[in-house]
C-alpha cells in the first residue's frame, strides 16, 4: 500500500511539473473553455445550454486520450517497466496509478468549469449537481481506461497519436459537443452512437440537466460503464512489460473489443 501511495504521489506531481502533462491536463482544456465561453456563446447563444457538459468532456478527452497514452509507451520503450517487474510491481498498479491521477486532474478542471461557467458565461446550471458529478466521474473513468488501452496496444508514440485522434476529432464534430446530436442528419446519427462523447452528452442532458435526449440516457450510462470496465480489463490483459518482448498474451487488435458496447447499443 505504501508503494502504491508513493507511486500515486509521484505520478500526481509529475502531472503538475511536466510541461506536456500540464498542457494537456490544465492549460489546453481551460484555455479552450475560456475561448468557447467568450467567443462561441456570442456566435451561438444556445451553446450555453450544453456548455458545462461539453467542456467537461473536452477536458476529460484532453487529459486522457491526448495526455495519457504517450507516457505509457515511452516508459515501456525506455525499459522502466522491466524494473517494476523485477521489484514485484503488478501490472494493475502500473496502469491504475496514471489512470487515477489523470482522472483527478480532469475532475479538478471539471469542477472549475462547472462552478465558473454559470456566473461568468451565463451557462445553464444542472438541475442535479449530484448526477452531474456522478456522470462526470463515469465519463472520465471511461476515457481514462480507453487512454490506458491505447497506450498499451500502441507499438509507438506515433500510433498513440493516430488512435487518440481517431476518437478525439470525431467526438468534437459528431459527439454533440459543438452542436446537439438531435440536429445531426439521420444518416450520421449512427456514427455518433459509436462515440463515448455522444453517450456522455446524452447522459448529462437527460439525467443532470433534465433535457430531452436522442438516446436513452440510462442506456448511455450502461454503455459507458461497460466500455470503461472492458477497456481497463483489456489494458491489463494486453499489458507488455517490455517493447522488445515479442511474446504477448493477446494481439493488440483485441483492444477493439472495447468498442463492442457502442456497436451493440446501435442495434438495441
């Protein structure tokens, strides 16, 4: 337990001291939040109704999808995990610590956004702050587990960028962050259903803000939770201690199984 606490403390401080981690955890999401609050709310006033959940999700994606995978790959390629294995550190701890610390950073940014958006930018406050907090925690966990899975399955830092952007960019365009899912063409909505951001926005809208939704918000919560647990379990199963080790317990493409809940959700 002491070793886990020390590892946790080191990773948390690294998120504040490392320039790249500081950018992804705090500077980018908060800077983007201020820009959207100052500019986008003037262009599209209705954005105030979804500003808080949209900015929470963007903060979560920035910390987890953009900031989490690369350090995992870098540590593996540098042989750091070999020393962990020699000293008896389990793979679960190696993955859980960065996921937890990244989640805390994202929760701090999310709290700043949720508390300042109504007075500063006249954003619509939630009808249930408790549901807002619970869904935010679930959303950040799902993205954190997905980020860990990308880091484990990717063979290089370049691959992490590809896989992360494959989720991040469509989420910005189709995930209901900039415009509601309800205004998307009928032919595009199925693709939105494949994105965790879409289900997170629907869960926020239906359960925390009391708004009408396109997807069943309870079903969206179940899909997010299932995908997050599945992604973290796959990350543990596919974890490789050394990039030079050719023997793996499973093929990296098994990571795509984390998308099964979203595909099943389309048919349901």
